[in-house]
């Protein structure tokens, strides 16, 4: 039975599914989930991520990790955790750039948090050279009680989120139900207490949608607790907004095009924009960790994107130089990934995530 048929049957038996449960099934179902069963990345896949656009992305993150590791006192025992490593490209580029600091490489113990067995295999293949350092984890609970540097590119957006919709003067959870045999959005019959939502939700017009992502907040909160207790830092990159707002950001992508979120469950990528303000609040609740959020374009330029492109292109033919120019543009230009994507850095009080090394 297809995932679509199973979802329909479940709705017939138990009633509508929350957006969060629907997304978790579509992405993580062991047999037919998008991440567990499909091959999503790259030029031939459904979407292309920054590490797959250019090696420079992972290399500059590598320089950031080396710099932060030095700043936290160059601990000999520490873990480099990557969440949702895709094909392992970012980690491979990171480790190559990190060779500028042999002590860092020596100290690094890599743990990959990955839901898909298929992708775990592909990560192992890409990271063969570092096989003695690499291991996989199912949860951040497994990260040892040492300092840890956490990184993740387009990981948070893939974690399930919830939506609430204003209808008949009340807020209701937005659900996926069935109408005429087709999946459709419906408002939950129960009223969601306005007291459980931010003040800004009061007085909003009918049809307004508000999103929350407890799973993302829980992860970020867990990371900040780890940094506060054991030391470390984090670099989380995703598309989203720096101020919480209203609106439906649930989206599906297939074959590099936007698709319908309710059609072809398991065969399209589902994400929503990350609300960085909510994540910042989750970190601040901890009280011991500082947060810095900048646009991806600014982060990469300050880390030396142009210099790196210049080095890689030097003495090469115009085809290679043109490819590098296009990659710089794609990663950093404001009308491309430069401003939509944000970089959130966490570091212990007094250590700035933004103090870039000299280039
Ligand atoms: N960072 C990579 C891949 C981004 S796609 C890149 O930039 O190319 C999201 C990644 O997160 C995939 O590797 C996916 O399998 C993984 N993932 C999604 N949900 C997850 C979960 N709940 N736990 C662990 N990994 C997850």
C-alpha cells in the first residue's frame, strides 16, 4: 500500500492528522518517507543545497570550526556533530579545509545525526578517508559529555512544525483531513486556547495562520544546554526569518520546482521557514549562551568567500572561473541564497561566534 493510501486510511480511522504528524510521516516513514527512501539531493535530485553548489561552502565552515575550537581553548577531547549531513559533502569539505590546523584534526571526533540509513551509507562513502573518526547517532542525547561543536545546514527546516489557523473567531490547529477522497487542510474541531499562543495572535483576521516548531526549539535548547554545561559552539544555517510573523510557509519541492504539499506524500521534500526569533528565545532561556544571527551572504563574505574563489580560480581556464563566479553569486547574492538563508551561531558567553579569522 502506498504512503498516500496509508495516510488516507489512518485519517479515515482516527480523524485528521496534525501538520506535524503528516510531515513526520512524509519525511521519516521507514519504508516510504522522503528522506528514508528517496534520493533527494544534487543536480539530478529535487533540490540543491549550498554544500552541493560549491566546495567553498563547507571549507569556510571548516575555518569557522577551527577558529571556534581554538577560542574555546582547543580541547583535546571534543565532538564535531553534524545534524542532517545529506551526502556528507559539507563534512568532507570542512575536514579538508581544517587540515590547516593539525591539532584540530587530531582532536576531532565526528558524530553524524542522520535519520536515513540510505544517506548514512552515502555519508560513510564520502567520508571514507575519516572512517576512524566517524560514527552515527540517533539522538543528541548520545553526544558525550565533552565540548562539542554542532553544525547543521538545512536540517531544522526538515523537522516537523505545527500550524494554527483563525476560524470563527478562534484559533484551531491546522490539520490534514480528507474530503471527497482527497487530502485537504481542515481546522481541528477543538478550539486552541489563545493563552497558549503569543500575544500578537490576538485580534488577527480570519484565516490567519501561525506556525510553531517545538521540535526545532527542543533541539536548539538541547544544544545550548550542552554548550552551557560542557563547552562548545554551534552553527546552524537555514532559510527563514529573524522575526516571528504570520503566514503559511509550508512548502514542497520536487524536481527543483515548488509542488503541492498534499500531493505525492513521500515523493516531495517538505519544509517550512525557520523562525529564528523563536529559536533565539529558546537559547536565551538558558541564560549562559550567546546567539548571533547574520545573513548567509555576510557570513560567507566575512569568512573569505571571494578570496577563496580567487585562489581556486587562479591560473584556471575561464570555464572554471565562470563556475566559481556563479557559485559565489548563488551562495551570497541578496537575490539568491544570500539573505533568505541565515546563519545562527551559538557560543558560550564572552566568546563571539562572529569574530572571523584574518584572511
Ligand atoms: N545538510 C545537507 C542535507 C540537508 S537535507 C545539505 O546541506 O546538503 C536534511 C538532512 O537532514 C538529510 O540528511 C535528512 O535525511 C536529515 N534529516 C531529516 N530529518 C531528520 C531527523 N528527524 N533526524 C535526523 N536527520 C534528519
